[in-house]
């Protein structure tokens, strides 16, 4: 009987279910857009009931579309938008407030207050993260402080906290299991990534009762079994990881020096750093890459806020292209950038600059500048920003970066991949399956079910579709990158 693995990929803007066979081949996909709510300036929320409803809908949908009976599903893997916070009542299973999304900035003042009191160094030493509203802890505190009666109930042990993976697992098991995995826990700001446990000192700092917290499990293992009313049969959930870590796993980055870089709306670069966390001196994040059989591997992470969103702006804001796919030929039509640079700091600059007030710029314009130059500048910026992160990572990690495995919507663009290889002076590997996040969750689930015997076995399954090598002469590369560094300086405030 053919067996399949069902990956649930619950993202910020959509929920998806992707079906893989036990060789890691993609069989089908179903997707549902997810609504975001912006109740105040800087607040971003989602309805957890929508997330649950959509998850059920896409899981059932992908099976129906592909005519596969649920009894053929060997296991489920879950991957999810990270940090987004849900607090629910343990008895009724009802959330006490909307999900507060990772992008939400409502706790910025509280974070600044803690920074002013010199807490950041200790927080970074324990969690690998920085004091920022991005992470879960201050969102949990906000719910306890602002939802009437919530703190009292939490003290009595009546409330549960979870990131989206954990909330889905609770619902999938009909409230039987309250658990998360080490990667999702590592994004909460209350989890000690070296000791691999919730940290009492940080729980005090953020005023969060320990009894709200889920059990933290390895990324591959039995998390629980879905209740019968989900698919009509009970299916084990055997893999779980936050989206960027799942992508790292899906790209088979299992050794120090291998980097995965995702170019979607934003860009996330994760480098495997081995079995010890590397605490950054360059404001990058240390995080759990995966934990298998109790053994933790770590990663260093940097994020760029605007990657594909710069291309969306060229299309929707400037109107100089009709679709993203036109950019490849336009960039190709020029032999060089003629000194035109775009700094896509539309919402500030992320790592390694962390300049929230910086704004975007186009530089080097002359009367011979054309739309092609501006498009090319938007694409080039992704490579320069990647090189900025790699430079900071190499300084922190101390080990050379061997190769970069790329994914996300932008890497369909061959010109982008080649320019990345040129500017980073490293091989760029584009995989055959670019749904790496869902694939990572499937690999994790399949590892426990023995569909894959080992990481080596997964490594063999992973296939490179195309490899891009550096072709640009070094002096040209240096000139271009110097031009970018000069451009960035103009927007830093
Ligand atoms: P997300 O998962 O963040 O929604 P995707 O991984 O689906 O994003 O990537 C979509 C992004 O990729 C969009 O911002 C789009 O502008 C960009 N994109 C898609 N195709 C191309 C292309 N051929 N060249 C450059 N950018 C592209």
C-alpha cells in the first residue's frame, strides 16, 4: 500500500497542506488565504479559529483532490509561522484573545524599557535572541495584563500558551497534548537554548506562570495522534519545526558551513553552526536548528525585511513592470548597473544594521537611467544584503561558509541566482523541490516513521536542480559591493 506524509504549512498569509510520498516527492497541494487584522497602528492579529478551520479544510482538500484515503497517510508533519502567540482556556479549548502575530509591535515600549534596564545581554546569553516585540514572551504578558481575568486564571493553571504548532497540535488531538518542539520554543524569549528548558529567571522577568507552558519535544518523534473526527482515522503527528528551521531541514543543511537562504517577501538566512550555539556580536540571532534524539544542533540567523517586496513595489508602486517574471530579461538587458543602486529599506533595515527608522532610496540616477536600471537595482539589492549577512555570520561563526542553498519565489529568477553567486562568491544551489519548508516537516515526520533511515538518507533524497558558480572577476565584484556599502550609509539614521 502506497504511504504518504501530509505536511501542514501554516504561514502568516496562508495555510497549506502538501502531500509527499515517502521518497520526498511532492504529490499535491491545497491552500487557503488567511486574514490579518490590524486593530491599531503596529498591531497585527489573526483569528485562531480561522487558522484551525483553514488547516482542516486544506488537509481534507489535498486528500480529496488527489483521491487519497486518509488511511494511506503514514504521518503528519507541522511547520508554522514562528513566534505568533495564542493563549487558550484549557477546559473549553477557546482562545482568550486573538493570535498576536510575530509582526506585531505593541510591546515595543516594554522591550525598550527592559533594554534601558540592561536586561538584553542576559536575555541574549540565554535565548540567543534580542529584546524585541517580534518574539512571543512580551505578547503572552500583554494578553495576561490586558484580557480581563486572564492573569488570575493563568495563576490557577487554567490557561495554556502555545505558538501555532502547539495550538494546532492541541486541536488535532482534541486537547490531549500540550507540546511544542525545540525550534519553536527557541523563538519565545523564555527558553534557554543551551540548557534546553524554560528559564525561571526569564519567566519572572516577563511575569509568565510556568504552568501555561507546553512540553518541549525533539523535532522528530511522536507528538500525538490526531482525533478521529479530523480525518476519520487516527494519524500520528511525528514531525514539527518552525518555518525557517523546517526550510533548513528541507534543504538538508546538516553540517556547519551550509547555509539556506529563502527569498520570499522577506529573506531569511540560516547557517548551521554545529552542536553549540554561537552568540552573535553582530546582532544576528542564535537559534535551535533542530533537536533529534535529545541532541541539539544550532543555527545563526539573519533576516532582511524587504526582498520580493521590492519587486512587488516595482510592479504595484512604480508600475514599471507588469509581473515579477519580467525582471529577469530586464536585468539581463544591461551589461552593468551603471552606478544605480536601490536600498529597499521600506520598513527599516534588519540584520546586521537594525535601523528601524531607515527608509528606502534610489541612488546614482542620471538622465540615461532607465526602468531596466531600477529593476536591476531591485534585484541586485538582494545579493548585496545577503553578502552583508554572510559577512556578519562568518565573523560570528568563525567557520567558512561553503555553499548556499536557496528557495522562495525569487529564486525562479536565474539572473538573481547568478548574481548571488557572483556577489557572495559562493556556489548557489537551487533544489528540485522549492517547497522546502513543507518538505522539511515531511522529512522530520518521515524520519520517525523510518521512511528515511538517517540524515544521510535524507541528504541523498535532496536534489539540486541547478548550481550557479561565481563567474564575475573579483575587482568587478569589489567595485559593485563598495557601491552598495556607500548607498547603505546614505540611508542609515
Ligand atoms: P512568500 O512565501 O513570502 O509569500 P514567495 O516565496 O511566494 O513569498 O515569493 C514571492 C515573492 O517572489 C514576491 O515578492 C515576488 O515579487 C517575487 N518573485 C516571484 N517571481 C519572481 C521572479 N521571477 N523574479 C523576481 N522576483 C520574483
